[in-house]
C-alpha cells in the first residue's frame, strides 16, 4: 500500500502549475478581489482568535446561505428564550398566570432534580411551601383568590409538606440526627406560617370572609401536617451536640447574611428588633459553650431553641408577608440578659409596691363593711404575693409570673375601689363579683388576657356611666 | 487611538492575507485534482480560479472559514460536477446507476484489504490509467492517494458514508489492477506477436 500510494503520489506531483500559470492565476484572483472588495466593516474586523468552524456546507445550504444562517440564528434565539428567558420570567408567576405551569413544572422540578442532598431536599420543599403560601397571599391581596385556587394551594402545600416529611423519613434511615434537625426546621416553618395566616385571618376578620377562609384552609393543612410531624418525631431522641451546633452555626450565618442584605432597606425599628434577637441567640450559644459535658442534655435543649429561633428569624426576614402580619415579639420573644432581668425585677417590684400603697391609702375611705372586708382580703393576698416574689428573684420567670398575677389582683382591687366611689348603690354586687375574680386570679396567676376579660365583665355588670372610670 | 489605528490597519488585511495564503498553499493541489479529474489542463486552471473567486464571495458574504482545505475541495468538487454536467459526455445519473455501491461486502469495507490490494498494484502504471476509470472511482482514488485525504474527509466532501467511500476505493483499485493486468497481457501478447513476426 505504502509503495503504491507513494508511487501514485510521486507520479501525480508531476502534474502542477507552471510558474507563469501560477503567477497569472494569482493576478486574475487579486484583480477579482480588487473588483469585489470586502465591506469596510469586514476590513476592520479581526479574524484572529475566531473559533467558528466552517462546516463543509452541502449544496442545498449553499444555495440558501442566508436562509440557513438566519434560521440557525433564530432557532438559537428561540432556544435561549425557551431555556433562559421564559423560566426567568416565570419565576414571578402566580397561579392563574400563563407562565405559572413553567414555574411549577419546569423551574421547580428542575431545581428539585438537581438537589441530591436529602437535607437540602427537605429545605427546598419547605421553601416551596413558603412560596405557595406567598402566592396565595398575593392572590388574596389582588382579590383573585377563588375557592378553587384556594383548594389548589392548600393541596400544593400539603403535597410539599408530605414530600418534606417523606424526605425526612428517608433521611432518618441513614442519619437519624439529620432527620431530627430537619424536622425541627420543618415544624418551625409550618408553625410560623400557620400563625402568620391566622394573624391575617384575625386582621381581615371584618374585611372579607374569603381571605379568612383561605387563610384558615391553608392554616388547617399546616396545623395538620405539624401535628403529624410532631407525632413522627415524638419517639426520636435529640441529635448529638456537635450536629446541633453545626446546624445552629449554619442558621446563624444565614441570619447574618440576611441582615446584611436588608440593612439598607429595612425600617430602623425592624432592624433593632432583629438585631436584638440575634444578640439573644448569640448569648444562648455562648451559654451552650459554657456548659460542659455533664450538662449535655441542657446544652442540646438550648441548641434546639437556638435552631428554632434562627429558623423563625430567617422566615421572618425572608417572607415579607410574615413580617407584616406577625409581631416579632410573639414570634420570637426577647430573652432578657441578667442585667435586664435585674432592672425588670426592680421595676416590677416598685410598680407593685406603689399599687399596694395606693390600695392601702384608698381602702381607708371605703365605708361599706362588706367591701372593706374584701379589700382587706385582697390586700393581704397582695402582700403575701409580694413577699413570695421577693423571695424568688433568682428565678426570673417565676418572679415575673408572681408579680404579674399580683399586679392583676392590684388592678382589680383598684377597680373595685373606683366602682365603689362612683356607684355606691351597686357596691355589694360589684364587690361580690370582684372578689370571686380576684380569688380566681390569685389561684391561677394568669396573665394579661384575663385582665381585659375581667374588665369587660365588670364593665358590663356595672351601670352604663362607668366607662370613663376604668383607670 | 494610535493603537487602534494600528490594529485596524492590521486587521484590514486579515481576511485578505488569510485568503491569499490559502491560495499559495493549495493552488497546486487543487489544480492537480482538477486536472486528473477532468483531463483538461486549461479547464482545470479555470476551475481553480473559479473555486477561489467563489470562496472569496463567501468571505465577502460574511462566512467565517476556519479551515480552508475542506472548503476549497468542496467548492472545487461541486464545480467539477457542474463541468461534467455541461459536457454531458456521460450523464452523472447514468454514471451512478451503472454501479450500485451502496453496500459493500465485508472484504471491501476493510482498510487492510485495501492495503493488500494496493500492494499488488504498480503505482506508476496506475497513475497512467487513472483517466480510464469511471469518475466515480477516479474521484475517490485521487482524493485518497493524490490529495491524501482521510476517509472521513472524503466522506464529508462528497457526502457519502465512509463505508461507501471504502467500497469505492476498493473497487476502484480492483478496476485499476484489472486494467494494468489486461494491459500487461496485451503488451505480452504484442511482444510475442512481434517476436513471432521477427522469426518468420
């Protein structure tokens, strides 16, 4: 073969252009080029570094060079539109929009398929729950939320939570700790969203019944899933301290990132609130660090608290509607520092003492024996509570409960005195009523809500003119 | 600014220099190919000229030609086909009908049998007989052994599968050998008759 081709090639090289022929051919070509020059644009163009390969085009394409090029360009453009622009635009679609299907069935499915880590899958499902709920809110605000869509959203929320729970169960097989942490996160999300939806329901109670029913329908689904999830986790033990710590660190980092990103735009008050919560969290972590191995369980519980708090904070900061409908104090109550607790203790003590002395002062003026008797009873109760509070300053929560209860009693007692002054005719009835209330309060040490109820009760029982007398 | 000026002066000739460089590089090969295909020296020069002016037009239309060789061969090949059509010595369709080369036997598809076959052929004699081959075979044999293109390049160029190319080369070589042998026989015969005549 070699010999053959060599021979053949050697022989063929004898066929060549003579120098004169070559020169003439070149001249013809150059003159052709001069008569058919390149456009100025092309002359300025640099060819160096181009990587486009000239495909040996077939005769068909040569006959229609422009059509081929144009069709290639337009189909490339179409592909870009299909794969990049549409999904991008679709991200903003809400149920009922044409592009919503692309968002849910292409973007989200793709994203979900590309997530391999089970924990991340759970997170993604949680994010989808949040998305569906924000969409529902958006629709409700625009008045486009029909019952049908409501049911769909509720169904979607259910599907996503079920998916998340399924992923958690899958995770539990290999990594029980991871599963528990994931379900803490999931539960927190469900809880926050449910609270937020119910918050909306309360606000819009008088506005439109549809918003309320929507919120409740979805909130019900959330609560249902939450109780299911809690039931699933009831048997599981707390994860190891290091894993909890790692998760807490991750969440804290995310919180800081979010804080950085909203620093410019968020209202000052919200920023102060959020910063305060972050400080609380930092202090909790600090106290976890101080706990040694003997207090492992306590540390774990604290860390779970940290994770819940950070999770709530993340949702608070990322979901605008949650921010607007939920009071941060009810979502994540402030944790007081020792100094603050001390100040609070002395404030409360002073307040209680003031009220007690006020009662003592005013009860002297009461002539009615029955009422005096009741007042004396209340006063002795109050003094007892005060003494009890003073002895329990070490445990702030116990102290706070006692003092709050005592303050309620004090307020009620003061109310009785006021009522007595204004409406001496009904004094006996009021005294009876108040005394029972006071003793209830004393027993339960209940908080502020019952105070208002009692107030309303008292107001209803007394004559119509008493409105202005309250406080 | 001065730098820009330099750059643009430099790039003015970018297309042109590349094109003229391709001319210097490939004019001989293209001329040889054309000559062997159409057996007409003057016409072959014209075809080479037309090939380059066509390619220049493509460049002017904004085509980016990265690799000149396959593109030049493609254009030249199309021009040669046009030339055949003009001559109508033999209709191309009829030519294609003569031999159905769509499927080849296993033997014909193997490159090694091509080598074995080629080893039995005298290259010098074969070159002389190229002209006598039907263009279908001449084309692939010239492309393969004169222009030294690979089977894939040839396949891209004449838009046939690589298998078809292999079969054609194989059959072309066989034909060449037959022709050489018959020529040798004829020469032998001729010598013998001459010798006989002498003795008489």
